[in-house]
């Protein structure tokens, strides 16, 4: 057979992550009770030629260990958890900090350009009391020139958490990781 079996998929969502518990024995299925897990494929002897893991690689847009895997897991296996994680990214956090630092400088530039507080422009802060944003003498909103991206980042993880064909071989994936990943990040540790 050369088709993808009907995988079992279980969806969940979280804002934090963690790794699962114990490892099953040789030629047995593996399952743990935690909701967010590490993909068990990284320690399975069949990972280098498995059509189920090929599917996971594809969903992660990762290089494939084998471009034409031959091992077809049993129907109904593996069980794949699909985890949606929405987190404030480091990028968004640093953008927020930058926004706070630059706010006063940008506000000062906009006020200076609008003549707020000068003898010829009058005190526009008093004139605009109660408005949702300050405006210049022509009633145009005052905005700084900088724009900030504070949007959170949502990631989707596909983790095999149980497989009837699992055969334990600790570190198989690390020993056989695609060269593109090894070159891009020599210290990569799968999770």
C-alpha cells in the first residue's frame, strides 16, 4: 500500500507547552496522559521511512527524512495531537517596549509640527480636552510616524502521541535529521 492511513487526530489549544511522560517498550504503542506532548516519532526506529511521520513533516513545512517513505502504519494509527498555541511573541514584546520608549519622542514631534503649546498656535491641549486623541489646529489627529506590530503569534504543532507500530530507538531522529536542519541549526533539539 502506498497511501496515508486514516490518522486519528485530536485537537487542543494552549498558551503554554510541556513535554510528555514515559516511553513505551519495543514494538508497543505509546501513550501518556498529558495534553501537550513531544512527538514520539523522534525515538522510533521507523521514523526514517514512515508515511505517518512524512505527514507530520509536511504539516510543519520541514525537510523530509525520506522523500518516498515505504513504511505504512496500521490503519487508525498513529494518533496525532494538533495543538494550537497563541503566545505573545518576543517580537511583539520588544515592539511594545520600543513603542513605550518612543511614544514621548513621537508625541513631541507631532505636537511641535502642529504648533501645540506655542504662542501662535494656542494651547490645543486645553481646546481638545475630552477628545479620544489630540488634534492639530485644523482638527487633524496627531499621530507619530512609527507603526508597531503587537499581534500575538499562533503556532500549530502536530505531535504523534500514540502509534501501534512504535518501536523504541532513542535518538533515531537526531542521528538521522535532515542535513538542511543540521546546517541551519547545529544544536537543534527536537521537542
